[in-house]
């Protein structure tokens, strides 16, 4: 956890030898004029306003001396404070660090930042394309670089003309670049999910089922706590404190029906502020299942809890991390595919047929596809407005990205009128 304590504000002092007011900022003495004079106090007030506005960050070199490496280091310091929630870094900060590392290690790292222009930005754009990055990924990386220069201008580290020049570089357009475009995210078939579930840990199994029923984002489920769930009505309501649009003042309401309540109820038997889904609890359940399958007599081998490190390299956390579900689902898909392949091999052998080569029986999928599946089902059964409410979108055009159109309805209409 990062230390969010604000640095101590520099004090207004008397330099006895000169009789002048002085303030020391990051080891540098700044003389303000005659001690006690209105002019010196006004100068001190101005410096402190600028010091507070910069969050007490160390001074940066003049714009002519500031290199790209120094600029990236300063922007990372700013991003660490700005892109943080409850003392923890966010996904956005991780992206900033990655892009700043790429920018600082580029051939432009030692060049003055004020000389970084549109051609240099285009060169980095083409470098990302050549590395096989997707069009959207390239645009996101370039946008973070532009954002870095915009911040530097706001801090008076660079002249405004540098950022304005970078704005002339357009993002990559679909069909007009060599950068690849990923296919749109599609719903995942329920039979694929059902084939994967037996190979998932019990806690993550329940989380996957809840994601399919609720249509919420994985992060909203990972951060769920009992105090945020209103269980007074037939349909419970979950109001997550942290969600995608909370910083914009939007409230998110997730409705929990009877099927989801039956899965969720055992996970609410804990403290009001404890996370419902705990890796430590999941690990304990995993060990208990392994113990039930134990063949070695208890008089031989290790007993439960005896073979533990005093200071283990890793301990289960209080909630699942951002990539935990993706990793677990990926492993389960591979195991499910191997089991399906073995079944197909046995069936082919019984029929004296050859096994088809390189066939994937259980494709890889990821949690966000469950949200698309729920949105599509709700839209098909209850309409676009219902899907918009369930998914928590403020605009229906966003919902259409998640909820596939009902082509079957269009075919039925055209069979009658076309």
C-alpha cells in the first residue's frame, strides 16, 4: 500500500545573516525579500500556492533542458498519486507506467522534450504497428503519450506549442492502417461455460454463475461486500461503492434475483465490510477437498496445516485480483478441452476412425463475455431498455455493443412482409 501522506509545507523563515525572508523547497533556498515585509509574505504565499498545486513534487528542469526520460519520470510520480483508489494503484496507472517505460526507452529518451514533435510521435506509432499491436492498442498508447505532454504543459514544464503540435497526429482509422483489428467481443455459449465449470475452484465457479445471472462487471463482483447489498425485498439490490463510473457521480444498481440469491447467500455470512469472495477462503476449501481425497493414512505423511512455511512467498489476499478470473478460466478451458479430446479419442477408436487433428473442443473465453451473453438474452426477451438498466449503461448506444441484435426477429418479420 502506498504512502499517501502529504509532504510537510516549507516554512517562512528569517535568514539572520542577511535579514531576509527565506523558504527552502527541495533543498533550494529561495529568498523572498526583507523579512516581515508585505512583499516577502506575498511572494511566500504565491510560492506555496504553486507548491500545493504541484502536490509538493520536486522541481523539474527548465523546458529547454527537460529530457523525455525526465518527463516520463515526473509524469509517473504524478500518475501514482492521481490514479489511485483507497491507497492502491489502478489499471490506468499500470497502463501509464507501461507507456512511459516504452517512451523513455525509445530512441527519443535522451532528446529534449521540447523537440518531440508530430514526426517523432508518428515514428513511435509505426513502431507499435510493426510490433504487431492492434489498432485500438496503438491508439490508446499514443493517447497516453499525448496526455503526458498535456500535463507537462499544465505544469509549465513545456511550452503549449509542443502539445498543440502533437494533437495534429490523428489516431489510426479502421481499414486505413496495417494495424490489425480484433474481432468484436461475442457472447459465450452456455454449453461452453458449463463444460468449463467442473474444472474451476468452487468459489470461482460460483462467481462465474453470478456473472452470468447478474450481467455485472467482474470488478463489481470482486469488490462486493455485504454492507452494500439491500436484502429487504424479493429482489435484492447491490449498490457497489466502486464501479466504472463512480467518479463521474453515477450510481450503479445491480439487481439480484432468486437464482443469484441462492448462490450468493452463503457468501454474505461474514463481516459487513469483508469481501464476499476471498482467495483465502477459496484456498481453504481447495485444501479441504484435497484432504477428502487423501489416500495416504493420517499416520503417514504430512497432517493438515503441518507442512507450511513460516514466511511463505505468497499468501491468499482478502479479495481476488484483476486477472485472477482470467487465469482460472484459461486453465479450466485447457483441462475441459483435454477431457473432451480424450472422450472424442475413445469414441473414434471405438468406431475405428482417426482422430481429427488440431481440433479445439472447448474454446478459450473470458469473464466479460458473460456480460455480453446476459445483455443479449435480456434484450431478446425484454427489449433494449431493460438490457440498458441491467447492464448499467447511461446511453442505449453503449448497450447495443454488449447486447447482440435479434437477427431471428428480423428474419421472421421479413418472412411475413418481405
